[in-house]
C-alpha cells in the first residue's frame, strides 16, 4: 500500500485568467494572465521553476503539439515541459505531474499550467474531432451533451424517478451555479437565472436543455507547487497542502463488459474511494468542506454527488432540491459557478477547480467566500463520456487538517 | 432441378406522400397532380443500394445456415461504388465465407431478372443468393419522381424444387433505348411514353413471354401470376392480353404503396407473389430494358417464410409528407448543414481491412474459457475476473436482438436526420455496444426497448466519394 501524497506537497501560488469568450486573447496571453497571478502569489521568479506540466485537450485546434508553447509563452528557463492530455481531466493531470515531481524530489518548485482556446472554431460547443481510427469506424460521434444526457434515462430507470422530478433537480443544479457565478468576476456567465428559464430552454440533447449545459470558454489556470519546507522557507504560513490525488481510467468494462447500467460513473467511485483513503477521510459528507465537481452538464453533477459518496445512492435528487449543495448549504458545490458558469476551457478546468478550493481555504474568495472556514476542498475533474472516461479526484486542505 | 429455396425483400420505412410532391411542383407542372395518389418508398439518408441489399438478404436468409451459399450477385443501376464491388460489401455484412463467389451486375433495368437467370444456370454448383436493389435517382418534378420507389429483393436459388420450381426462361436482347443515363450523369433521359409502349413493350415482351412459355411447355392460359413492372399505367395489362394471359393474372405493381423500384422491382414483385401464391400456381416474371428477360416458376407446397417479406415491410412504414426531407436525403438540394458537418470522414483503408469483420460484419468475440461475449473482439478479455489473452472466437452479433440501456436524442451533433438518436444497447445473449439508432421515433426510445441491428451508412466522405458503413439499432418489429 503506497503511503500516498498527503501533506508532502504544498501549493505555493495559483492563478486563473478571466474565463469566457476571449476574442482578445490567444492561448499564449491566457497562459501569461494566469501565470503572472500565480507567480506573484507564490512570490518567486521564473528562474526558480524546475519543471512544468502543460495541459491542453484540443491542441490540434489551438496551441499545437508539445510543451513548447508554454515554455515559449512563459519564457521558462529551458526546464522540462511535459504536455498532458486526458480529455477534460487534463487540468488535474498537469497538477498531478507537478505535484509528483516535487514529491519525488526531482523538482523543488514545479509549475502546472492548463489552457484552452476554444473560441477559434467558428461555432458553439466543443469542436468535432476524431476519437481514433477504430472509434471512428464503430463508435458513436455524438455531442458532449448527447453523451452525458444518457445518464438521465438510466438514472430514472434505476431509481424509479419521474422525468419531471429529475428535470427539476437538474434545473436546481444550474440555478444554483448561475447564482454563484454572478458573484465571480472571472466567471464566463455572470447572470442569475430562475427555474422556469432552465425548464423552458431549448432542448439540446434529450433531456438536457440549453441551461443544463456548461459554457464553452477560453481560459487558463495555473498552480505552482513545492514542498511544505520550501514554502515555509519562502515565508508562507497557513499552507494549503495536497491531501489526495487520484485518477481512475475506464478499461472498457462499462462500454464492453456487463453490469454497468449507465446511471453512474464507475471511475468516479473508484477514484473517490482511493482519494478518501489517501487523505484519511472516513466520512466525506461531514468532513469535506466544499466541492468543485465536473458539472459539464447538470445531470453529471447530480449523479456525481452519489459517486463521491456525499449523497446516498438514489438520494442526490433530494439533496439537490434540499439545497445541500447551494452556496449556503451544508457542502457547497461549485461556489465559484463551476464549469456551468465559471466556464470550461478544457485543459484549464481541473486547475481552476483547485484554484477555487485554494482561495476558499485561505479565505481569499471575496464576495463568494464561504463564511465558515473551509478546511478540506475536493475537486472532481472528469474526461470522456459516461461509458468511457477518466475521473480525477484531488483533495487539498490546510496543512495538518 | 433448380428452384427458389427462399425469398425476401426490403422496403425502406419512409413513405413519401405523392400529393406532397405534386403540391411542391404544381406551380410549374400542374399535370403531376394526375399521378399524385398513394405513396412511394424512399431511403433514409443512411440507406443505399448496398444497405437495402443487406436487409433483403437477411429477410431471405432468416433462420437459414448461410454456410450453404456458394455465390452472391447484386443487380443495380444505382450502386454506390463504380469500382469497389458492391456485392462484396454485402457479402461482408452477411458475414459469409471468403470462398463465396460474388459479382455485381447492372447496365439495364432488366438486370435483376438477368441475374436471376444467371443464378438459375449457376445453381447446379451451389446455392446462389441473387439480390436486386435500387435507390432511384430522379430529377425533381419529373414523372419518374412520382412513380419510382426505393427497395430491394433477394432470392436464394438452389438445387431442388424449393418453394418455386424453375420451369423455363427466355431472353430477348435488343438495344431499344427508351431511356439512358450516360456515364457520370445523375438522371435518366427518356423518350416519349407512347412510343416506348407501342414499339418497346408491345414488340419485345410478347416475344420473350412466348419463348419462355415454349421452353416451359406451357400455354399462356397456364400462367396464374404475370409480373411485368412498368411505370406506365395499363402496360402490364396490355402485354398480358397480347400474350394471351388471363387479365386477373396480372400482378399488382405496388404502385400505390412503394412505386417502381427499378432493377429490384421484378424480384420484389416476385417475392410478393411467392408469399401469396398457392401450391401449383405458375408465376411468370419479366424484366424489361434493352430487351426482355422472362422466367417462369411453379409454386410448390414447400414453406419458406421470409422474416418480414414484402407484406411485413409494407406494414413497417412511416408516412411522410415532407418533400424537402426527401430532397435532402437524396442529395437533391444543398441544404446548410453547419460547420459540424465539415468533419473529415476519411477512412483509413488499411484499418477497414484489418477490422472488416468487426465493422462490416458486426462480429464480436466470445471467450472460449469464460463465455464472456464482447464487442469488439480484443486480445485481452473485458471480463474483470478473467483477463484471458487470445481466447476469443468470432461471435456474430448482427442477428442478435439487443435492449436499450441508455439513450438520448441529440440536437447538437450533425446528422441529416435530427435529432440523432443513440445510446448503449445490450445484446440479449451478452455483449454491449454504443450504437446509433435508426428508423426511430422519440416514443420508440426507452430503457429496456428491444432493438434489432441494421446495416447502414455511418458517414459519407464527400471529399473522396467514399462511404463508411456500420450497424445501427432499430426498434425490433
């Protein structure tokens, strides 16, 4: 049994660009925007960075191949830069690379930077792209909402939920995130909405309407990590350390095996259990202070509450409607607006989630700051589709917590 | 002795109401209103001569051992590939052995019956799966658009009497050009109907019928069912009369429900006749075009039921009054499809060859050790309790029913027939896959719904003129 990552690595600084339709900015500028904030927060100079990880998912339509674009944009001192891609979980993957480099002793200070420039495609939604030679012959090239919408029917069948009840719970998820996003100056969508707006929106992929879908945004986010000792040496107090970093990847059981019914994320359950074990968390519903989950679609957030063992199986609809995950609820979820409203620049999203948890734990989240001091923040970053995906869970918290 | 051992058909589910065609063109050609009765079949965007041929063949071969088939022919004048054997694609979709001899034929509207005659000659060497399929290409506003339909038929011609014993056949070949379609042309160019009737049908058909009757040792009065597809009204009746065949023997041309399906039509009508004919009835089928082919069969007492047959496919219908949809599905109007349609569908041919059984045959794997069934077949088993390596044998899934596990109706992804219905399906005996759905209505789609796989076009590479085929799930009838 590995000892795990708990408290071995501290976050020295973080930064996040303004997300949205950044017609003004190339991927380079977005990276610089996030990076300068993180650098200033960390109180270091570029020359002190030993290694870097760059996450981007749609490189073919934005920055192109390799780690070079980050090295050039940030003028890194010829350090190793590794580009990672793991669908929409890429951001957490970059963070994992940097954290592991520090934990191994290979680097004193490492950088994780995620970026995505999605608004150069000419159309809304995620770009259409190949999923590999075999997939293109026998797979289904659906849209992202179409892939995730399938959770709904399967969830209804499994838990015997009426369509209108599920639709209302899903709508509550989006209304809550819009209310949160309105308070976030860096968020892509900053307008509060009501239930009727969600329920009456045009259908995108049955039963997901327009407001059940997250924004497709340009953006970048960045983390600088080091050891707790070095952080203290640099004058940092109130350290936020990494408690757990877990990733579970589908091996085809859901898609090709038997037993999975399409109503939940097998990988998220696996990753969450591992992460809680790594962080020493035994009662997540009562120990986790707040969550940033992969709410690409309202229904994803809803079922994820169960997969993270926060809600009991079949209990997410009630918890959502009871306001458990509202900003003033028991465990706020997406207090920054989430993918839904902060936006979803793919390669940056996992880092953006950690950024919010980091700010909240340090009490630096401004008007959206959670009043009771958050101690442990969980982020859940998912890539792919329900039947074939990568699920990443990161838990950060105050040192010693 | 050679006979038809089994027969089948396919008629696309969509039936365009002729009144909608006439209404669209009334401003220009009000005369079309005279043809505006009933409905015609039309292929969905993801159907073509090959996919319809596969369905007709499956209808014919339902429950039979396909290993007996020695050769397969596909007759059409509208096959998707000019040089890539269309019959060869059908062979792969039916998961037939590589030793099966396959060939395409076309070039004339009588190619379906010509193929049947060749099958009769070749059957001594083993059963021949004789298929005719047509997806009509007609100019908008033409009479052909009103009278045509899309469809396919398949006959298994084999040694023995079968359900219909071969009594005789005769061919008359003549370069009578009632219409033609030059190389690279989209549509036919046709001559005056009255001339075709008086100098074409009236001179060539009776001669071919007389020849076939003579060879069969029959008199005209012995014919109980007379099949002569002709888009012009009254021609079949007139030819029967000229040949001395009883007027009540003239078979229904399916004009009101299907339309004239070109090369496929004689065989489609034959399949229909064989469903209805009683033992001892003599059925004469004629194919007209650059001459005339005639074959005569006698229905035996043997039973051979197609899976659905013409009557079953006729009942599996969706009336559609949307003429614009018909135009779009047939590529007759260049509709704005959005940037998502620009996705490059280039098919690596190397990968298609390696995976031909998976892609074209829907052949999965079954672990010989644990019995785990999966799609696609892989080196290492998907079974989480036993990762056996190299233990999988071929497991064909195309004819297994499946149930919907998950589904959506996607309005964002590109399809010519929105919304795109798709989801995961699980085969009843095991194995599952993510599949596009076809021939569905929103109310058809629910968790647990029983589905049947159909061979369809997956995507068209317009840049290179290639098309990808794969299997989709349709509501089981």
